[in-house]
C-alpha cells in the first residue's frame, strides 16, 4: 500500500488566530505544526496540532523538511513582517501564505496607506503624521479634542495600549514632554478621535477581486473607550458603502490573499471612517469560521494559486450567518483587571463591566478560543492567566502588609 504524504503547514506565532487556523486546516486534511519561543505555546496543546518547532531554529527546521510538501503560514504581524523582509530566504523552503511582500509592508505602514486612501476618496480621521510637538499641538487644536496617539504599525503599542486618548491640551502636553526625546516617537501618529462602532471586514481576494467577504461589528473592546482589542462582536450583513470602499482599495492594491479592513461607523451621523488594513488573518477569524466562511483554508488556496500550484477557490462568494455573536472572555478579564488595578474606571463602571462581561460569556454560543471538543488551549490560558493575576494580587497584599507593619507607631 502506498502511503500519501500529508502536506505540512507550519503556523508562525502563538496568537488567537493561530488556534482557529490549526483547527480549520487540520479538518481540511493538513498536518499542523506550530512555532514557539522558549516557553510552551497554548496553540500546541490543541488536538489539531501534531508538533512544534522553535521559532529561533525556523530555518534549520525547514531545511530538515526538504523534499516534503510544506507550507509556511505567518498568522501574526510580527512573523508576517519578518517573512516579507526575508521572503527570498524562506520561500525557497516552502510556500508562504501571505500577500506579496511589497503589499504586506505597504499595508503595515499607516503613513503609506493614508495617502492612498485619500487618493481613492475613502474617508479617514484627520491625521498628523511626522512627530513634532509644536505641529502636533497646532494640529490638535485644529482637529478638536479628544485626540488619539497610536503607532504607525498596528502591532506596536503606546503605553501598552493600541491607542492613547487625550481629552484636552494639558493631557497631550504632558505626553509630548515625556516622549519628545524618545527616538521611537518618530513612529507615532496623531489623529482626531472618531466615534462609533468598529466594523471588521474580513476578506479573501485574488488579483484585487474579492472572492469572500465577512463583516462584523465590534460591540465592546478590552478598553472602555473602544480603542482596544475586541472582546464582543456580532456578524452583520454587508454595508454597501463599506463594501464599495473595500472593493476600491483592494483593486488598487491588486491584492491576493486574506486580510481585514477596519472602519469606524457612527450610525447616528451616518459617517464611515477608514482605520487600517491588516494583511493577515484577523484575530477574530473564529467568528466567520463558525458562520460559514473558512478564511484559513481560503488563505492557503490563494497562496497555492499565487505560486502556480493546484488550488480550489469558490467561484461565487459564500454566504454567511448574520446576528451571530462571539466573545473573548480572557481578553475581557485582562482588560477589566488592568483598568481596576490602574484605577482607570470608577466603582460603578467596574460593576457594570463585570456584569456585562459575564452576561456576554453566558449569552454567546461562540467563543474566541474555547471549544468543548478542544478544551486544552483555553484551560492552559486560564491557568497561566489566573496564576499571573494571583501573583499580582499577593504581591500587592504583601506590599500593603509591609507598609502597615513597618509604619512607626505612636
């Protein structure tokens, strides 16, 4: 009997979308391997994963697989940027699941994306690009407060957050004084804060034409002001105007692969603002997966088409279920703990958050990482997260005890 060798897919980065990708692609018949650093990866505990390799030994591992069918899938932005910068080095070993390197690097840099968006007449928030305290103060007064500061690359954070909000000139001045001599401040951008709900538009495209589209509305994030990572979302029917903007942008980029374009939608004013385009699987790709669109498989098929391998892509756009919600409970807990610990919420806000967090958990059928058929990754995340929170609580209690018992008496 001749044994057929299964194609191996190596997933790069220990992130939420890697878990969805491993479950999806294993169901499609692939052998799944994940990369990891020095510590254990939660994704490798999935029943869909057959093994792992050390990220620092990636090239050595790929050399050992020579002659075997292998696909390299960077699912997070750090590994995606590395593969784009070193495409020639790694593409000789494996088929890479990503848009072409120039498109990846273009999409990851907001300072390059915004001029194109402006050219295409797609609305986006008022923005000041180059860091300059004097010009930023002037720009903020013209924009009007509140304003936000964020990184030009979406996988970098500011003060451990996706964006920092400033409600008045005094708050902005304090920040500018603190970072004016920091060389990394050159990667910051200032924007007018725009209201509304975030819409994540996940897609698969071939040569600029969308072949699969999924739109979701982010109801809550792990930060109360809505600027953080989504913790509660719902699938919605495609908005005609948003879809038109997506078509226009992807056609201009001649985009092949999967990705996610984000917009802010102010329903009361009927306003839509472009936020960013991410040239990778969205972190919440579990929701379209449960609703009928398998973006991990579509990503692999797009990559096969790009390199001339046999592929299987849909001839018509697949439909999906609407009004289906998903939650990320662990992200909700982390955001809640961070806000309470740093006194960023009032007592009333904390109580309301706590109630919403658990109502969301019980109400939603779908969960970002949780699965009754594949529980170990989520249990591991709960264990490590719980252990960390407990250590912080005990550390705080210990500090308080020292203050009490070392305070002079009398």
